[in-house]
C-alpha cells in the first residue's frame, strides 16, 4: 500500500511515523513485541518497514518508549514522556489511520494477549524426530511447560500450530486433571 506519485514512492512525514508508532503502543495497552508492531503497522498504515523501524529506534534513543525483555521476547512500552507527547500531538495522525489501528487492535486483542501468554516452538532432536514445546506465562512467570514428540517436520509444525490455537484449553485441562482429587491418590 505504498504512497506513490510520478516520482516514485513518497516518504511519509517522519513526525507522523513517530506518532503512529506511539499511538499503536498506547492503544495496545500492554508490552508489545516487534512482531506485533510489524503486523499492526503493515495491516493498518502505508508506512514501510524500514521507516517504522527507524522511528522505533528514534523513539528508544529519545526515551519516548522503553524496551524490556520478557520470556516471550523483547517488548516495547510508552514512557511517561512518550505518553505526554502523544496526547499533545495525536491530531497530527490522520483520523482514518487511527480508526484502522483501533479496529485492528480490537479485532485481534485476544490473539495479541495470547502471544504475550503462550510461547510455542519446536526443536529437531534427530533426523525426522522433533519435540514441540508450549510454555504458558502469567505475569511473565512460566506456569506450565509441555513437551510433546513429533515424528516429522510437518507433524511438528501442525502440532505447534494446534498448541498455539488451543493453548487455553490445554492449560485448563492440565490444571483440572492435576487439581482433581483422585480417591486414594496422594496429594500434590
């Protein structure tokens, strides 16, 4: 969705790019991963990847945003000065862009929240032998880790994808089974 003219692609106003990144982080209302930011920016703005990466670095250098490590990857949040700057200059972001960002975040909030709570990955342990891991987090603390074998790369990918989609059900079922009292079984 590049903005073009007879002279080729047109660069957006750098200030608008900075404010748009601040706006996305503010609307997410949680630590946001680079992948989440990329997804939102690609789906809702015409700003290209290199420009918003440059904006992200600029905001970090100026301490308008901060990054912090978490179990599921580095996250970005607004600083107090970033929030104040955004509040003052938010009208400089086109209303249509703000509306698209708001709608996209609202429609995908559950998936973004799950990205912050569930980490899945696979590891090849031998030829055509994999282990697929799922880790569930609460307040950045691992509360459940599950590892299952897979007999092929295709099976491992499918298992990993199913773990992502069904992580809530998996976590709930494991906790219910472990918490259920069995007659004659020792307490955990």
